[in-house]
């Protein structure tokens, strides 16, 4: 499944803010065909950053990423949760996705609200305030508006987006902002710890709705995004998270934002499964988006598909894999003048390891490259070609825009 571009209506298995690219399968299902997935020859570019007119670089000299520290998590009594909620609630805003849509009656194209979600004001720098939200909340928008705590709606500018982690940063006129939330350290959260979700379920009419629960677990979930498959770290909570909560705050009893609400499993007979992106993962993404308007990641320059999704006949007759090899990332295309091309990687090669660490899917390969390597680093890639295993040396680069 893919997350549809807007919150409502919800599919049977959905995120709080629906989008066509953010669909849950199950934590045990890793990897999926990127792109068409029906043949060996359709998949997005590994390491290819998401392109968007909204990701223009801001003035880097005006923004200090050091101003976004993770505050030490403080343990307080349950009675203090009310005060914590009151301290944060006004920093949670509504985010309105406005798109051009055809008017059937007037035979014209007009700006219309395509969906709503939530966001958190996390920084105020002079006359500018910054808001973190989910990428799927604003995806496809040609205009974005923010609804503040007092009901006032103001224009917002997209600073940067990262579809892979489902995060985005907006900025608005800071003169309207009176409250800024503080990030807490999600790595200190304990199972059973009290948390609360704040957002706008079902639209702006229920703005800053609060639901309370506990930390139910810390997971790594396989998700399908518009930028490809990704293994996403999440905080699981039983605090109710509904459509419109996407991009809202998950706070601890000290009033610190420990997560950005993003996902929800909702099936018949399934309740109390909400998910948030941990603040320890949100912070570095937000910092890069503020500084560069995008996320800089290592780039190979290949299109890939999961071997596990191919038929036995394709594995044997086209990829010439041994009978014992049923996983890996098959190369469907190599971009000219890319690091992969320079290293001699070819179509129908099957990548099975990087630097000695096994990769059994496209998502696993991407996860390794994006979290354990750096631009400019040389890596050793193990692959199968024409029934023989070999190792090639490849120097990672940043994709030119």
C-alpha cells in the first residue's frame, strides 16, 4: 500500500495523515519493489534525493543548528502531565495543504484545501519561526497555510522536505508566535513511561486535541515511501492517534517533544497502536533541512529491485543466481558517469553485501549506505554476476542537482 496524498478518507491500514507513499505492511516484511516492482526494470535511483521546487537552499549563515539541543529528559509525577500539556499545546499548529483543483461547475482551476495535518513550532529566530511536520502532510501542495493557537491562519513557506523519513520544515512570520516547543531526548524514554499526543484529529475543528498513554515499545518498521523503501525507527504508543494528528507532538511528562506523530495501524480488531518518529532521529533531519533545504546522502547511481520479489525463473534464467541465493538487490539500470558506472557495476548484478555486512533487500542497502557511510567514502560491494561472486570497490558521491 502507499500513503495517499491527503488525510481523509483513511484506508483500512493507514498513517494518521494519509499519503499515497506511507503505507504499512508489517514489521516482518522488509523490502519491496521500488517503482513498478512487476519487472526487473523499474525502480527509483538509490541515493537519489527527492527533488522538489520547495527544497531551495536558504541562507545557511543565518541558522545555527546548535540551537536545537536535545534537552535531558526529566522524570516528573503523573500529576505534572497537565502542566506539561499546557506548556506545549500552543506550539502545536494546524497545517493546511492547498492545491489547485478543477472546479466542475465553473470549468476553472482554483486553490482548494486538499487536506490538513499538524505541526510543531520548534524554533524562533528573529522574525522567523520554524515548524516541523510530516512530509506527507504537505506533499503536492502549491500553497501551505498554518493555523495558530488563536485560530489565525498565516502563510507558510516550505524550507525543505525529506520523503524518505517523512519529515518537512516550514517557516512563518515569527511575530505571530508566542510559544516554542523544546525537543527532549527520546533515547531516554522507558517502556511504560507516560506520554501524550497533541494534534488536530479529523481537521482543524478539533485543534490541539490531547490523548494520553504510555510508551508501548520502540520499533523499526519497514515502510514504503515516495523515495523508496525505508526502515524507520518509531516510538510505539497507545495514545490515540487519528487522521490529522500527523506532524503533531508526542510529549513526555516534562513537556518536551520526544516524537513527531506519523503512523497508525488501524484494522478491524486492532486498537492502541500509534507511532511517532523519535526526536533523536528528527533533530538531525530538521537541522539539515534548515541548512540545505534537503538531506545530503551518499549516492551510487543505480536502479534496484528486491531479488525476493522476483520469480524463480527470473533469478535463475536472467540473473543466473545459484539456487541458494534468493535475496539481495538486483541492479536494473546504471546511470552513466555515476559511482556505480565508474566501479564497473552492470545491469543484472545482484548486490548482497557492503563492507562485509549482508544486505538482503533494497531497503537494507539504502539503510546501510545512509546511516553507516559518508559522501566520499570508498566501500566494498559484494555482488553476484553471471553465477560468480565478486567484489568491486566504489567511491560514494553526492548526487549533483
